[in-house]
C-alpha cells in the first residue's frame, strides 16, 4: 500500500513537472532536492567549487566555506544553528551546494559559540562582518539563518540596508517563550532541556556560577542520566535560579521563575531576542517553520512574520531540521510542495532586482 501511494505521488509529480518548470524554473529542482535529498545528484545545475576562506573580524577572524558557481548572480549568507558540525552540518552543506548550483554565491561561516550550544551576543557582529564580506564578492546579498542562529542574523540585518532578503527558518522571536516551550511543553524534545541549560549558562553574570552551569550542561549533554548533584549544590543564587527554570515542568511557574533570574541574564535575553527589530528590516522577510518542531515552536515564526508585516510559511511535513520521511510526506505533500516551491523561488529570486 505504501509503495503504491508513493508510485501515485511520483506519477502526479511527473505530470505537473513540465508546467511547474515553465512558471518556476530552477526553484522546482531546488525544492525537489530539498524535500528528497536522494535526488540531488541527478537534478540539473551548474558546477560548483567549495573553498575555505577567512573573514576578517574586529580582534580576530571567522572561518567559512565559500561555494562558488562559475557565474554568480548574487550572494547568500547561511547561518547555522546549535549544531556541533557547524558549517559542515550535512543538511546545511547540501543546501549551500544546491543554491550555488542555481547561480548563488554561498558563504557559510563557522560560529563556534553556536556549535557549542551557546549564544553570547558576539554572533551579531560576526554575522554583520560576514554580510559585509559577502557583499564584497557579489550582489545583491541575502541571508538565510536557521534555528537559534536566526536570532542573531535578524538582529544584524537592519544595520545593513542593502540586504535584499532576510530569511528565518525554524527561528525564534523571544527567548523567554522558547524557554517556556522547552521546559513545559509535552511535545518538546527532552534532550533540548540540557541544550537550553548550556545556552543560558553564558547569560549568568556570576563567573563561578557560569562555569558551574557550563560543566553541568556538558555532563548532561554527554549523558542525560549523569548524577550532577554535587555540581548543583555548588551553585550560588544566580546559578540556582537558572537551574530551577530549566528543571521546571509547570507552565504556571514559568513567570515566577523567570523573575528570579539576575538582571544580567534578563539583559542577555532581551539583547538576543529579535522581535523588536523586525519592523526595521529593509528588505523582504522570509519566515518559515516546521509545524512539528519540538525545539522551537512554530508560533515563534508567526510572531516574527506579524512583526515584519508579512506571513509565515508553516510546513506540515517538516520538523526542526528538515523533512519527514517519504512515507510521512505523502499525506501532506501536496500542500507543502507548493509552500516549499515558494520558499525555493524566494531564495533564488533574492538575486533579482
């Protein structure tokens, strides 16, 4: 039965492919490859080279991968999320190749804090420097950021009026809302509780507590069953407030626990929440989210889109990091196929005047 359903879906896709090609061009092939990774190698596209490059920063440098087609018609910066693989995360690298095969020069920096499940605010300046570097290589320039990388990217964009498109995929509007979701939602991924702890550790003003929370988070990320009682008892007031928030599972207790956080922690939450800057974006805002996301709720993207005066694209067949399996795609595939096609088309058209 499942094989027959897939065969019917394939036949329908073949029947409409010609019509879609006439109206959507390369976006059709890009969207097919995004939804069905196995098709990448046999879909058309230009040859692409990848090179290691270095982006100058104030006080340092930023390593990046540069995907270059023979004749680039625009540049796009990709910003990864909380992933140890960073810029070499397989899905992100595949997206970079696909965009480059369709004429985009693609710059993918390595953000070491994000790769370590951390945010400290320096990412905003680093993304800004990467956008400036991309603009020196090709124009126009767009940025597409993912998960927790989307917040800093959106914060960096309003300061650069030449950015044609700012895309947020699975991003957040307000970190306090994400905290509430991860700690109290029945649908949240349990392991994300320890990723959250690692993220919040860097927001604590007390240096000793910051180090203690960091060690605790690393232990739990390595083994969620690890006994961290001694580390917890050594924490001071700031650290205990963060830990109580992360351990909490009661929705009605979130507000009270948030109020116990230190002023330094609250300032960091405010500084890294992009919702207030959305109305200041100069170019087009492209906001998308998977409805089944168990890391950041799709309602965060609805808030971002509303603040930017646009509409979010919510994909029923996507979770936080990509599409479901082909069998799961069959049920919702028709609706999401068009949504994914519109996303691919927007990314490719970012290079057009």
